[in-house]
C-alpha cells in the first residue's frame, strides 16, 4: 500500500489534486493545515495537506498519520516510519519497516509524524451516503478521528432511508457536534465572598489583552458591573500601555501586579468590585519555570474562571502543545480567538476535545468591545456544518421523496 500527500493553498485546491492523481474514489486518511515560510512558518502562507491512498485501507496497514513528540535525543521511535519523495505537486509516502527513521515534521513546533492504524475495513465512510458528510467535516478542519466518530454515530442512529435525507442527516449531525461542545455557564455577577475573579492565560500573541479589554467593556458598559483590571505582564511595556489605554477610556482602575503578595493585597483591597479581570503574560508552553511562576500568581489570585486563549489560526501541533503545556494551571474554560482568519471551524471541536474544557467565548476581530460572542454549542455546529440551506445531498439522487 502507498500513501500520497497532496498540498494546496486551500482545502478545495488540495482535494482537486487528490482527485486528479488518484481519482474520485480515493481514500482520505488525514488532513492538516500549517504555515510555510519565514519565522519558522509563522509568517508564511497557509498550506493545507491531505494524506490519501488509492487502495482500500486495512486495519493492519499503517495508513494514518498522527502527531507524536520526538523521543529523547531527537530520534523518532515508531514501529514503522516513512520515506518521502517528491513527485510534482505531491509527496509520495512509502512504508518502511525500519525503526528510528524520521517522517516529515513541522518546523514551527518540532512535531513529527509517524504511521498509526487508520479506519477499519468495515468502515461505512467510503461506500455509502455518509462519505460526503465525512468529507465535509474534514474540509472544516475537524480531526479525522472525531469526524470518523461522528459519522459512525450517524450510521448507528439513522436508518438507510434517513441517511439519504440531507436535512435529517444535518439535523442529527448538528446535535452530535453540539454534544461535543461543552459551554461554560454564565459568570456570577457578584460573588458573596468578594469579586468574581477571571484570569486569561495562553501563549504570546494570541489575543489575551484585547480579549480582556472586550470583557471589561461588556461587563462595565452592558452589565453595569464594577470592574477592576490587573495585568501581570511586567515584561512587555506595550502590553501594560495597551490595557491602560482601554482602562482610561472605560474609566476602570488598572493595577500592575508582579508578585503573589501584590496579587493577594490588590484583591483584598478590591472587595467592593463585582468582577476582576487578570491579564497574564504570554508563556512558552514548554518553559516549565515560567509556567511555574505564572502558577504561583494564579494560586494567589484563586480565580473562579481560568480561560486558556487559543487562536483559531494556529496549526494543530502548536495548539496541542499549548493545551498540554497549560493543563497544570487549573484551566477550566477555553476562548477561541481569530476565528475570522481560521481555515476551518472544526479546530474549535479539536481544541475542546483535547483540553477537556468548556467553551466560554469566541472572538472574530480586534474591535473593542465588539467582535466577541459567548460560546454556544448550536453556534459552533452551524459554523462547522454551514447553514442548513447549504447542506446539500451528499450525492445526486440521494434524497428520498419524503425528505
């Protein structure tokens, strides 16, 4: 069996190359998106990559590609690795039984790829009406394993006739997607023992400060709450000045806190506030010492809500590393930012599944206090699947007369 990897600037372009090379019956094994260019890819152009095969995938075949961390010393340990060769606009991946050979990695994160079992041979995804549903989910950047699970649930729940009705399939699928999007409850307007403390954490440049400003504006202007602002980002002067500008416009007090003691003192003095929002410095998810310092500040603050801010524009290996790196800080909510620039909204589902957190907010721009909305499961389902009117029959003649 031979796997081939196709690239394009968009999902549609990459899929077209798969179809030209392997035909309309090709098997899609995996997809991913990343950036290629200067700055370890961060400043480059977005690239969509699809791994596909002409042959049917069996359980015993190394047909999938999953992200794994390189082992100590940089050697990738896997039962089987892959050798890559270039052929025009595609990369040919052939199985190789040797250990320790590296598959292609991602420059921005150091992640590697190695074979793993793919869909079973009895998978319904390649032969019936649900094949188009699976393809739609993959095009929306839903992780392959989640897309597979969603379609399997459809096959179990729907009859053959129901699977031929796009409206029925879409409604059932929206319910399944929604059930995979836990949402955070609305915050308490006032905590009996003092202010309701909200902290935002995440890597550098993901939109924490702007999101804090949006939340502060909505709490103070819309909800008429007494709001206090704290920044612990004492390294970047620009971050303090940015938040100070917003606080001056909103008429809110901003304090710069550098130590756990200062954090406790400030919160004690602000016992009359309804809400206190804490902006934290961006941290490298791999820097254990810096994360420990941040953890000490959070322990002193004892936030009721700790939001991990994740940008929808980042490649999945980067998001995965961030989610795992910040897991020890008591994260209980997720904010997805920059969704207006995201390749696909399925990344929301992937992040929530990995983080095991509740979706609190989604942002779609830089405008304060706008471009932010509360996380809703139905809204995420609509973003991933598209409006109901656009959910077409998965193949010509598939819809039944009673649909």
